[in-house]
C-alpha cells in the first residue's frame, strides 16, 4: 500500500488509538524474575526485523553500532524486510505460520500481532521492565509516557516497547493566513470558520484545510466530541457519527475543506498553495521543507483538539528466543529508548521522542532546523491509540474507504446518505470477518 510506503520513507503512520489499558500495573507479572540473566556472559545474536529506509534506516544502524560497541557480547543482526510496512506485515504473517523462522524482535503495529499474542507467541515484557539490572525497575522509571506503553499493550499484557512514534499536528501556510487575516485555529470550530474565510477571501482559489488520514479524523472526532471509542459497538449511521461525517463532508461540499484525492497526500496541494492548512503526521515536515512553493512560509501548530493520535510502530519480542537472547534484546530496547538515543533518533528522523526527558529537553525544543519540537510536548499530552482488538485494523481501513466515498460524493454536490448506510454495513462486516 502506498500509504505504508510513504510512512516508512518519512518516518511516521496508521496508527495507533483508544481505551487506555493498565499495562504498568499488570498484576500477572512479578516485580522481577530470577529466570532473567542479568549479565550477557557469552556471544549472543539478536535478529531484528524492520522496514525503515533512508535516514531512518541509517540512524538505526548508527545507534545499533553504538550499542554493540558498549556491549561486545551482543550482536544485533538488522534484517530489512522491504521498503514499506506492508512488506514487513506480510513477512510476519508468513512467519507466524512457521515460528522457527521468526526473529528475536520485530517492529510492528500491535494489531498485526493480535493473533500472535492470543497464541502465546510473544514475550510479556513486564518482568524485564521491572528488573533492576536489565530494565528500569518500574514503568515509571523508564521515562516513557504511560499512553505510549498502553499503545503497545495487547489484551492487558505489555508485549511491546514504544519506538518510532509520531502524532498529528496542524501545518499552516503562514503567508496565506497573514494575507487573509486568519488566526491559527485552536479547535475544530475555529478550523471550519478559518477555512471558510480563506476560501471566501481568496475568491475560491484557496481551500482552507484538509486531513491526511480520514480514519484518524473520524476516530479522533468521535472520541473527543462524543466520547466514543473505536470498537465493534460503534454505529457508523448513528446521529453522532453522522454529525462527525457531515462536519467534513459539508465543508467539502461548500468548498472550504478538501481531501487529497488523486494527489494522495495533503502535503502536495499544500506545497502548491492550493490549500492553506492540513492536519497530518509530524513526519510531513520533511516534505514541506523540500517542496513548498517559493514565496511561502509554513508554520506548525498543535492539533486543534484536546486529544491527539499516537502513530507508528513498537518493538515486540518472540518467545522462541533463548533466555540469554531475550535479556540481550531487552538491553538493546532499553538503549534505543534512552534519552540520548531518542534525542539523536528524533533529530535525525523527525520521529517523536518516546522518552519524556528527551521530549522536554530544552535543546530539542529549541531546535533551529525543525518547527515540530517546540509544540510537540504540548500536543502530545493527551494521547489516544487504535485499540488492539480482533479486526480493529481491518475496520479502521474500512472507515478510510467509507470516508473517501462520502467525500467524493460531497465534492460532486451529490447526496451521501446512502453511502453512510452502505458504510455502516461494510464496517460492521469488517468487525465480524
């Protein structure tokens, strides 16, 4: 899928949202485990599957080399599984049918590994987190935000360690907003009114705003406005859902909102000056730096909402590994999520630091080469993630298709009532497959 390919290349994606679980208080796990080796006393190789490319891949290689220099008994064998997340997902699906072929650890969205968790193929990481020598002694001591830990939790068990994460922000064309006398919106109501003014003042030449991920838009609007989590009980044709759909569709019909459509991503019309604002992953900044039309200046603001969506993959460990491999692998994960590693990772790749100390670091927040760090702490205070339940990813993808169909009708000034009804049937079927 092209979406996964872009997210792999720029370091961002789908996603991740909802029902916060109590991973850090997992009562099924002891404070520490005597079975965990506290010293890697012999040469140990860790196989790590990933799907990063370009700068992200090179940065991972650099960090891995640094780790190996500090831990000479541990060798991390980095194994790229293709240039996009769909390649990695396919390899994991195949590997789950033949566990002996699985790696020690892998990047993954938690939804990919729902069945692996159900079939007891993953390692419960809580004993490692709570181990004083290998881990941190507690989740709190890890310095990783609880919401990020929760996003890598499957059925109440901590199977993943957060790694390459991003959130959504509001990118805006400062030149155009100044020209039309529009202030940067801070909520969805202001976004709609500001967009309508831009469209009106530009004599219909510039659209106001759009959303890169339509399923993110729908899920976040349902959660924040109506308190509805994304699960099988969600009714796509209910009144609150229809209001959520119509907020965007009415704007598209009126002309002040737009969807990327054939341009695929909102960064393209934004760079051309066709739209003044868009909500998308922090990773889009790299595209704006490269492609923004001469004469324009872009700005970055917090997502105009009280909540934000956490996106990106985590790192998971398979049970097939030996005790020594598991301990060595966790030392590596601890290193990758340390403050120094995360500062370097974030600076090089544009990903959000999962380590809170790195996120709040003054030097990071005052970075001159990026406009993201200054607002990242503010916009990531209240994070939501895609719930890891059976068929949640399939259902999430279906919402994207539903919204595409509805907005296409809105753009043609056609009724989308039947599309909502059809969308409900398809979404219900996606949950039940």
